[in-house]
């Protein structure tokens, strides 16, 4: 592997904003992930497995954003990188990558290219730079990435003399070592988030790269207005993404689907030919040919079977819904196991919470739930059971039975007219 016998120091230090506070831009979000996670993943994808994170502030928050067991060391003011002495002593014979946690576009191929040059020229230090034309500048300029490769044995004396690859390289050169600079062919390698404007620029490029990849994979995003897609998402060929759609996390969308407008998918798996209109789907699985919306919310832990149709103002929570089941409007399906080909009438509610505990409801295949039915969990409806409109179900309903649980209608002649004449009476 190109990066064999390597390790990395990932610098996640804070930046002073002029108000006396210290902020780590490495924790700022770029397409839903913190910058430091982008940097970490670039290192691991390049084959760098030994990574030590140096934090000036927020070490606990940084720990939460990285894989379990990540080595994070706290850097005290004026300490330089001496806190990493023990880590570097274990990797004295390795090539050490020093990079900042706010530079997400140091892609694996950039790191590998710089390392190859570093080893070929047998340099003690090799910093990484990129040429980029800032839209606000007239000419192309050379930008340092503040990152670079070092021979392990060249670092110990330099640790107290800087906190960036450039400063360390200067110290190495002063000590008589050869310091080179490798120019990245990808100008984005030099981009860092040192403020909100820079973070916005990074977001622009990150989204542009993500959409370009999806275009190449046959995804149709003809009007990308308001579309934001996590780079980790996988979207099938022929799927249409409509304006205002946000796709977050490790979401998978099958081929031939239509997502949007104004929909949010997060950490979910969708089959082929699904239609999701103005809908939230969170932490759930949808099989093929599911249609949702508008104004539906599918909460975590749900699974919707093939051909399920769910419409206006319906919420599904921690429920399995069988193939072909329909719920057109104004329904709550919570903590339930619903069979195939069930019809939910308008206003059906599963009362899953008794104020202390949540309970599950089981609904068999081919059931018909009349409008404004209340199912007080735990309760079970057998296959083919019906409920009359306005029924409150508190006991199990046998297979093929009709359940009527409401007061008998009583008509009082002339009572409405009397009320209008004497409303207080």
C-alpha cells in the first residue's frame, strides 16, 4: 500500500475569534459531518491507520465525532506538539503526516501523491501546497495547506517550535534537514475553514462534488435548488431528486424513485420506484414501490412493505407495515405490527402510551379500520377484522369480526331548537 509505515498527527486546535473565546473549526459541519471526520476518513482511506488527534479545546466533543477508541491528546497553551512525544517515539521510523482538522479536501490521492514525492526525494519534511485562483483576486495564487509529511526522526527537536506543518518544516530546515514543497494537482487541497465565509465556500465545493458524482451515476437532479445531499448517500440510477430535498447520513435510495419536492431522508433505506413527496423519513426501511406524502413523517424503527401508500398528515413510528397497506390521511401508527392490505380510515389513532409505558398493537392481514377508530394498546385484531367508524377498541378482535365500540345514537326531538332559543338553559 502507498502509505505503508505511516502515521498521522491530526491538529484540531481552536481559533480565536476576537471575543476572547476559542473555537475549533474542526467541529464545524460540512454536509452534515464535522470537518475533522472528513480529515480522519481521508487518512484512513489512504491507508493511514495510526492517527493521533491533538486538541486545544473540546476534546470530549471531538471524541464523540470520531470512531470509538480514537487517540486524543489535550494540548496545553505554549506546549507546541510536545504532548505527542510518546506517540511519535513509537513511530520514529515511520513517515508522519501532520495535518489540520479543518482541511477536508486533502483527499487520499493528495496524501499519497505528497508521500510518494517525500520518499522519492528523501526529504526530512515535505509540505503540501495548491494553486488556486480566488474569485476576489486577479491572478492565481499559491496556497499552503498547513499540512505535510515528515520523517519521524526529524520531528522531536521541532515539536516545541510550531503547531502547523509549515512551522515544523521551518524548524526541521533550521536544524539542517531538507524541506520540500509538493504542489497538489487538486486546488481544493488548500482550502480550509478558518471562518464562516471559508466554511460556506467549502460547503459549495463539497455539494458540487457530490452532485457531479451523482450525475455521473445517472441520478436526475435537473433543478438543484435547495438540494443538499450527504456524500455518504447512495442513490440509484434514474432516480429524480426534486427541489428542496435533503438527504442525510448513510441513506440508500433505489433506482427509479422520485424524491421531493421538500423531503428529508436520513439514515434510511428505500427500495426501487418509491415516491416521497414533502415527507420526512428517519431511520427507517421502505421496500419497493412505496408512496408517501404529502406531509408524512416516518420515524425511526419503521419498515414499510412493498406497495404501501401513506398520505396526508400521517405519522408512522417504530412500526412494521405490511405490503399493500394504505393510510390516506390523518392517522397515527405507533408501536404497531400491521399486516398486508390493511385499510386505515381517516383519523385512526393507535393509543400506544399509557403515561408510563409504550405498548404494541398487532393488526392482521386484510383488516379495515373505520374512520376515527382508536386502538388502545396492547390490543390485537385478527385477520380480516373490521372496526366501525368512531369505535374505541380496548379488547382483542377475533378474525373476520366486526367491532363496534361506541354509544348508541339517540335523537332528541326539538332539542336543538330549544337550545337556540334558550342557550343558557
